[in-house]
């Protein structure tokens, strides 16, 4: 193989790694800052705040004496408090015992239980805060479609689609049926004839006119799922699928039906892209989808989402409404993740749903390639996952430390140093085993 043939692959790899490192660095920084700032508020002194592990690339000491540093391996971070023996907050017994009482109060091992518990819990909590702030901000700045449904910008479609609508048109009726409010629009569209051309009654410049337009949801790609069959063959947002296995289609529902009927068999898609006809062959992938009731539905998917043939006019929601949406999205990810883990353990869904570092890196690059908003959204999802993972009751994780604190609250004394060392070793083994298993999924799962 010639070296020039490797350049696009190498460039894609660098892009993927860069996106992954950026996403992870933001999430780790927020997580560790939660530990740091709450610890400071609780009177616990931080000696080192590190992004990354290994050799230090850059550092500075602030006025409080805390060393802030960037290290060579950008795969995590830590806050080392006074009295810690290592980045996992193991106790330096000799140092702590030698400290005067007022200094012991400034360590993670001599501070009151409430201060230690708050400091430990702050990392995951800050991850969740980051998530719902991002979700809320996306809704706030993107806005929500307005009633009545109004066209803001038309999407370019193949010439076969007759589009006489214009930006600014308010949709009053489709095919003679009055258009409902937005929360009922999807159900309304399902009852429309699945024809390529429908008549639209619209309000334009103060007058009602009837013009031709396509079915509201044509086979237009509005979004791509990372690591999906569609992304594997380089389908793009804005592509219009005109035929499946030679059979013309003009609605997104027809595409969905064709994918489901294929039952995993390869499909040939005829695609229109910027005036050019193209062909792609891809095989749907089996995917476990979370449902609102906590269950999972297994379906064959190619990894694309559709939408209207136009961008609707929007208006910004209130800050409170946006934050509520952010909390709801974060909670949905938490509950879906817990349900997914439970179903993987019981065998109800495939364990291949658990991704490791390679899969997360690939997803990072894929989301970054779809634009800043998609990448920022992915950071919010990953931040929620990191916060949840750290709450698992595994020693070396924050959840394990909280279990130790709960034991101390009940018994009146912490576990012995020897017991802590044994439990931390067990926790580290479990965590490494989980990482190896997830890495195996990245390498061997379809």
C-alpha cells in the first residue's frame, strides 16, 4: 500500500483521538474541580490538581499553595489532598500521624465525616450539573418550533420533489386536513396519504394559498448515529435516499419499513447528494433501544434519523423550562444506563452494548464530525455516564469511598487501614477487569 493512501486514515485517526481527548479532558476537569472546590469549602487542603497522569508537561502553584498541572497521559486526572499517599486518596499514615491537630483537620483522613463525604460526592454531582446545563443550554439557544408551524428554511431535495412552499409560510392544512398543534403533528402525519406530492394550504403574506409540497417526512437524513452502518459507508446529513434495492421510496416510513423487512440482510441504497446520484450498500445492525418504561426493544437499524423537509421557525424557551429539560434528559440517561446494565447482566440484551475506550473515542470523532452542537451534546451524555460510573460502590471509585463513609457513620469508626488496602486492591482488580471486557467488546463485537 502506498503511503499516500494512508494519509486520510491517519488524519481520521488523529481527528478521532483529538475529539476523544478534548471531551474526556473537559469532563475530567469538571469532575476533579468538583472534588477540589467542595473540599476547599469544607476546609480540606488540595496539594495537587492534575489533568492527566505521568510526566508533568506544565504546572504552576497558586496563592494557596496548590499545584495545578497538565501531565503527559490525558486519560484522566486527580486531586491529591493533604495526607493522601496517592491519586486514589490512599492514606499516608506516617504523614497524617505526624501532623499537628489543626493540620490533620485539613486532610481527607482527619476532616469530619460530613466534609469528606461532601468532597467525594462532589465529583459525580458536578458531572451531572455539567450535563443538565449543556442539555438546557442547547434547548435554550436552539429554541422550540412555534405554533402554528412556520417554515424558516427549506432543505434542498431532488428535482422529483415538487416544493412550491417558501420560507415564512404558515402551514394551515395538508391534503385538506387542518394542521393540528405541534404536539399532535407526528400523529397527524401518520394518517396522511403516503404520496410524493401533497397539497398544502398556507398563510403567505397575509393571504391563504394552496401549493404543492412533498410528504412532510421524506427519506432525508437529518442525523447519523455514531458507529452505525450508515456512518460506516459515509452517508451524510442532507442525503436523500431515493430507492432501496431498486424500489423507489419517498417517505421516511417506507425506508424504516424496508430496513425492518431486510432483517439484517444487506441493502442497496440509491442516494441523491448535492445534485449527484450515488449508490451505497450497507447491512443493518442489531440495536437494543431503551424504552420510556425502562425496557429495551431490539431492532435492525442503519443508524439514521429523519425529519421535516424544512427547518421550522423557533422561539426560545424560558431558562427554567430549559433547565427542567436538562434535568429530565440527564435523569433519562441515568435510568436507561442502569436498566441497560441490569439487562446485560441478566442476558436480556447483548453485552456488546458496553463500550470501551476505543468505542468511546470512535463515538467522539463521529459526533465531532457532525458539528459543534452534536459534539457538545455528546460531552453531556458522556459526563452523565462518567458521573454514574463513579457512583458505583466499587473501592477506588467515589461510590466505594462513600460506602466506606456510610460504614463509618453507622459504626462510628472507619474501616481499618489493612481492610482498606485489601478492598482497594479488589476494587482496582474489578475496575481493570471491566475495562478489559469493554475493550474486548470494542475489538470483537460487530
